[in-house]
C-alpha cells in the first residue's frame, strides 16, 4: 500500500496524507482582502494534507498582481481568519505563503506610483510571459510590462525583512498553522540569489554567502518571531521563469541553502520544478543530494502525477507531493487520486480574476 494517502507528521502537526495543495494566484479579491468566497474555495480543498495559500504580499510594495489578498493590515488578517477557520473546521492544515515580487511589479501597483524594488536595476525582458497583472488605462484588468526597478539600498533590506516578520506574525494571528517564505519563481529573494542579476558590491552581493544572506536573515528573523516549526521556504532550482538567467553554480547555490536551512531546523522546504516553463528538470539525483543536505520535510511541486507522487513518496525521495492546477478543477483531488477517479480539466480562461465561475463552482466527483 502506498504511503501517499497515510497520515504524516509535519513538525507538531499530523497531516491527513502526504499530499499538499501548492500555492496558486487566483486574483479574486479586488479589495485585497480574503472573504467568504475565498474561505469556501479553500474549505472545498481541505482534503489535502497541507494547503499552502496563494501568495499573499507582505506589503503594498510587494504586490505584482491586482486582486491578491495581502497580509499587512488588520482587515486582511480578519479576512484570512475566515479562511483558516474554514480549513480547520474540515480538519485541514494551512500555511500562508508570504511574498514580495521584487522587480515583477508595475508602478500602478506601487506606493505613490514609484519604481518596484529589486536586487539591482535590470528589468525583465519584454515578452508575453514576463508580465504584471494590473488595471489597464481603460480600467479593465490585464497584463502589462513590469516597470524598470530600482535597487534596494543596503539599509532598506532590513526593512523588507521586517515586513516579512510582520506578515508572519499576522499570519499566526489569522490562524494559519505556519508560513512559507516565497523565495522561488523569479521573485525578490531569487533575484538576490542569482549571480547574473546580483551585481551588488555590499554584503548582499558577490559571494554565495552574501547572495544568500537576505533570505537567511529573513528566515532567522521569522523563526525567532514565530518558531522554526512554523516556517517553510519555497525554492525553485534551475528556474527560468520571469527572465531569470541561467548560471553554472545553480546546483551549488541550492545545496548551500539546503544545508543552511537544515541547520536552522525549519519545518519544510518546498521545491518547485519549473521545467514546464522551459527550465531544466529537477532530476532525482539532485533531489537525493538536496535531501541528504536538508533533513527536514521535503515537498516537491511541478507537473506532479498520481504515479510519480506515489513512487517518490514511497521511495522516500520526498515527503509530500504537491499538486497545483489539478486542485483548481478537482476540489476532491485526494479522493480522486486514491480511488482512481478521472480528473476534471480546469478552464485556463478563468484562472485569474472574475467571480465564482472557475473558482468555487467545480463539483466533487459523484
């Protein structure tokens, strides 16, 4: 019998199974506050052993998408409390993914219409895939090229770390079981990690230790604030999303982080395999090397299938298998996977924005 559908102990929490719902932006909250519809969306999917919420910006500066509920205000905390209560009533566990997009933003989303912040001043290439989600000039939602960024000053880095700490405290106040720091997919922390983008000459640039400093300082500050048993980190080795340049030391960078995060005793690392977006596959030999360096819970997301999830979990290569898009159209995904029920296909046209259609109206299997 596969371990995939058996309980799993994630730090002090007992999960119902070895399946995680990966974070997915849905942009359904124009006022940036989670609401009763958000709560229903997550309640429907609480059969996952672990839910990781959609990315929730730690500050107005951290936004790159309209309609994404944040976690910097009391009103937002109250909105998320509706969500966590709903998931807990169904016996689920939910972590908040806390997020700063860095250069993947637009002046219209920034305080006072300013430039987004990043490790430096290099903007992503202008392509159809490198877009912020904004209100266009006619007032309709749509995609736009990110505004060229400015480099964070050295003394501003600590301010951003403080924003993450405040967001983590807010997440616990909102009833989340923990938080996941989004350090993947071309967003702010990965912009610092990448040596092609990171041309800084201060203590946050140059050597691998310096490029990892911002993330690890933030991990340490959050762990001190809420406890390492409530802290996860998402990473994306080999990532090319949002014009992230390739570099030879990629594997060394992530094995360095694996060891450093293991020393800190955080509860999990969540690897995102972006091969479907043009990145090299995270191969199983690398997964085994990462697992040897990091001894906590290891989660893998990216084009996950039932067969692959069962095999990787049963072999012990990973602890939790994360599914993203399949959860959109299959709120009862765990039951379908366990019983071999065919999966419904989601409508990509309703992924972002809009109302209940394509959000909370997908039925469970009969």
